[in-house]
C-alpha cells in the first residue's frame, strides 16, 4: 500500500518542513528552559562539591549562608575545629556585589576565604589558570564567566585586587560568577563605610554621655575601636576527619556550640529544594505553556492540512478507503511534524545553549522525554483533524 | 475507423469478456426527512443498464439526478425499492451488502465532473490506489494501472503529477481509476462539463469503448447537448421519476 502521508508530505514538503522548523524552534526553547533548570541544579551541586566542605556551620535558626543571611563571630571556627571528628574548619563570607574591572561592572558573588592552597575549606577546588590565594590581601581568584583575565586589576569597594587565578563553573545560585578574595578583605568589604559615614559615627558615639565617663577615659576609645572592625563571618566550613559520619559530628556541634549545622545533602536540599524552587516552578509553568502552544500549533497545522484536502478525502472514502487508512495518514503527518520538531529543537537548543549567560545543561533524558511528550501531543493534536476527516461525507465527492 | 484515443483491447491484456448483467433498479424511492417536512427526492425510479451499455441520465436541476447517483453509488441509503448489480441484489428495502465501502471499491467506478485526482500521487498511483485498497500487491496494482493508462492512451504521462496534466488527460486518468478494478458499473457525473467539444466527445467515446471492452454498464449524468445524441438510450428524470427515451445513438466521427 502506498504511504499516503509520505506522498502528501513530499508533494507539499516546503509547507511541512517549515512548519516543522517553526515547531522545532518552539521545542528548542522548551528544551532550553529545561536545560536552564538542569543548569541551576548542576551549578548548585558543583558549588557544594567544589567547596571542599562536609559541614556548613551557620547562625542558629537560619538557612545560611546561600539561602539566608547568617552571621557568626569570626573566632567561632576555633571551637568548631577542636570538635571531635573535625579535621579542618575555616571562616567564609559571601556577598553579591558589582565588581569593577576593565571599564565595566560585573555582577559577582564575592567570597571571602582564608588564604591557603587547594583543599582548604571554601577554596575553589580546581583552577584553570594561575594559582590559589596565598597572600592575606589584595589578590583574587575569579570565575572565567566574569570575563576577567590573569593579571587584571579589579575594584571591590575601596580596594583594588589583582587576579592571580581563574576557576570555572563556580557560580552562585543566581548564576553570578564567584570571585574569591582573602577573608579579611572580604570582611572589610562587607562592613566598610565611606569616610563621611565613619566621621559621623565617631562624632555620634563621642557625644554619647554613656561612653564619656570621667573616671574611665579608655571606654570611648574602646567603643570607637570596636566600631571600626567587623568581627563577623557568614559561615564556618568544616571538613571531617576520616572515619566520622557527617550527621554525628553535626549533632555534636549543634549540641555544644548551639549553632545551625548542615551536611552536604541538607545544603543541597536547601539550594535545590528551597532556593531555586521558585525558579523551577516558573520554568515548569513555561514548559506547560510551551507544550500547550506546541500542541495548538500542531493541531492547527494538521487541521488546516486536513481541511484543505476535504475533497480528496471525500474521494478517497468514496472509492473505498478505510477510515483507518485516512486516520493513519493524518496521524503519520502529525507524528512526522513532531519528529522534525524534536530534531530541529534539539539541534537549535544545542547551538544556542552556549550563548546563554547561565549554565544550560541539555540532558539526553530530557530530550527523550520531550520526544515522548511531543509524540503524545501530536497524537492528541491530530485527533481534531482526524475527527474532521472522519466526518467528511463521501457524498461530497458526488455532485449536487 | 479505429479510435486514436483508445488502444487495441488485445494490447491491454484485458481479461476476456464474460457475461455480465449490468445494473437493474426497480421502484427506487428516496425520502429526506420525516413528517410534514419530508421531501421525496426520488418517487419511483426504474432503470436498467446492460453490461457494455452506456446510457445517459438527464434532467433539470433538482430533479433528483444527484440523489439517484448517490443511491446507485451506495453513498446514501434509499428509502425503498430494489437494486441489483450483476444479478446480485444489493438493496431490497434495505442494504443486502454489509460492507458498502468494499462494494464501492470493487463494484462501482466513479467519474466526476472534475477529475478529483489525488494531488500528491502521480498518474500511475492515482489509478493503482484502488487495487491496492482492495489488497492487491503494489507491483500487481501498478501493472494493472499501467495497463489501464495504456488502454486510455495516457501511458506516456504515467509519472506525471495531476498538476502537470491537461484537463483531458486528468479526465482519462480518472476514467482509468474508475475502470481499474473492473467494476460492473461506472457512474459518471457530468464527466464532460469542464471540457471543450472535442475533448468532451473524446471522453464519451472512451467511455463507450471501455464499456464495450470491459463489459461495464455506464451511466452518464449530463447536461451536455453535444454528448446527449451519442446515447442509444436516455433516462430522463423529472420530479423523482424516470422516463426512458430512445436516443440518437449517433456514431462518433
């Protein structure tokens, strides 16, 4: 038996192929949306995995440091480092800000870490160029997504930093590339006010009679000195000693230090389940809308193609063509459109994904699921056209 | 003198003529609707066409020609009467055939005012489609189609798409399609309407030749004054009733 669908497509291949390409671009957008979500999840995992951390110790009753603000005294790490089961502990700060460099601003997450080699908690795991932070001040390691290069000078608040190392795939949950600077500089960057504000604060404190006691002249100086430093960090990152379970050590820290402690799996749950949950819902909604639009397009095109063949279908029915053959012709065309759409969509998504500012992960499983979903949608979308075709009366082929 | 548009039947490999009884219709009625709004499109139709015979069916608009054609074509169900096809009763106050689609496919050929070829199939496959629908293998179906195209002198256009064919060629392909399953009856609905005189007469001549050659009963619905004189018998339909007339049966020149 001749493939009626195939012959029809060959006859009007231009219309069919261009419709398939249009549908494919839509499917490409759908796959990309899924890829953006996958990228967010992937970034979160890379962020946690590359930080070389087993436990995140943060302010009690917070989800910090990525999901909520968290503040700890910067000597807290000493007590944590001395806990049984903790091999190393280090302070860390996180702050999202505009970083100047090369005549432009780059939205970045500035991470303050204790200077040291690879393996220190909080340090980027792998560099693609240069070296880790070794000095206590004014040098930085930047993610390549910032666009900075080795030797570039960047400005963070009132200080300039030299890029000594480059890393890759170190981005925040918002997709901002990370810049690592020494902890002390980062604490200052979080706290440092402009000169006028400092002068006004000193004057206000000096005017306070509670600090200007005749019998204790050192109080005012002590208070002013305390206002000039930032003794806080956002979290303490800890690495476990071999043979110790993360949850056991975390329980000890919670009990004795009365701090919030998250293991890697708990932090992953916070990042993926809470922090990007809203984005995931948005993307999910976009996927539903795009799926509906795709189905509507397929339904409309197949219906239009079918209605344009009313007379031919009436003749086919009149000369004895089975309803199944006619339905199959329409169904095959709808499925053909779906297959073209998936192929074009996959190619388009692969081509344009690298251009996106965020990490887009095109998962083969997603493409396979999209193929199944598109084929199901095509079957459903062709139902309208099939119904219309089956309602065509063969008598329409006979005059009168 | 041999018709230049019709190939020698011996060359077509057509099967030997066999006795066929044609089509017989007795007391056929068709009523649309019920009650006060009922309309009798056919009140009493008697019609008989022998195998190998071509008859004309004429009548003014609204006289019931199309309704009769649809009843004959098993497209709509008559209200009463009896239809016999090759001595097989297909309708006797009810359909006696379960599969009307197969009946149309195997026993009735249709030729329309416009050729209504399937635009995405070439000439050969337009014709071969019917035997394929009947379950014949593709190769055999295409061979039968080529045989018909040869018989209708359009074999050289076998690979052409309908859009590449002239009106006359398209109509011949449509006739080939109607004949390819060797149906006992062909219903032709204004087959010459879009054609000029020469081509119209050529089509009617082909129908006469094919009717003789394949022992097919052919009913031609027409208004065409040029072709009416070619029929030996004519059925005129008025107010849903048929009246048989003797035609001129003018020979083709």
